[in-house]
C-alpha cells in the first residue's frame, strides 16, 4: 500500500515538474497574457484535462514557479553570505543586489504579474505558498542579525519590507521594453537606462543606514 502511494506521489511530482518547465519555457517566449493551460498542455505529454488534476489555473503554476525562484535566490544569497569574509554593510548590499540580478524570471514575476497571480489562486494554494516562503524570510532575518547586530527586530522587518518593495520599482525602471526605451530617448536624448544591480545596491545601502 505504501509502495503504491509513493509511486503515485512520485508520478504526481514528476508531472508537476513537467508542467512547470513547460510554463517557464512559454514565459520566456511569449507574453504572460498569451499563456494558458491549453498552450502549456501542448508543450507537455499531459493532456489539458489532466493538467487540471494538478493546477486549477495557470496562476497556480506560476505560484509554484515563484516558490522555486525565491528558494533558488535564497540559496544563492545564503552561499555568498556564508563565504563573505568582509561582513560589511557594503558587501551585504552587494550580495543581495547581485544575486537578485541573476534571477530575472523572479524579478519580472514579482514586479509585473504578482498581483494577478495571487488574485487568481485558491486560498488553499496561496496559504501553502505563504507557508513555504518562511525559510526565505527567516534566512533574510538571520542575515540581518549577523551583519547588523545592533539593529532592532522592528527595523529589520521594515528593511525587508522596503527592500522587496524596491525590487519591484527598480526592475520596472531598469528593464524597459524597446518602445519604452525609445520614448525615453526621444523625450531625453541623453537618457541612459539605469543598471538594476547598481541601482538596487545603492538603494539597499541607503536603507541599511537605519540598521546601524
């Protein structure tokens, strides 16, 4: 009985991964609004009706992608923070900014589509997602305690909230479409698109002044 249950769970996990991979590939190729369960099914060995056994909406698939991306970012940050011999305010901000830059899919999702994703997911799925994010937030809290030992827990929580809010705004400013970039240059011929990592680093460095 246990063996059958394990096989069933293993198959379900494999199918979810196949669905997630197909959705990720589509997200790299077409606009978010053009992605549907029907289009995702075309890129898998799973028929459209069976996909609904695992996900009720495309947003629930993207919620799993968000979880995956957040946890990958967490691992990147954790590794570099542990290896950081400087343990300085500057090195902390640089590590956060640099590792964020290496997760463009996550940046785009939380900056452009996050509200739509959460709005179109069931309460159960959304609650599970929030719970699964605890390791990410705890890692953030622990790293702030190490780098800024004199800061209060209240200020650390505020830093995290503001830092994540900045990600959304800075990504939007530093990842313009060709049309947006053309419009900016027409309005201001000397315009140069800011760099995400450098801008995020500067913003984080300013924010950390409250933690000293």
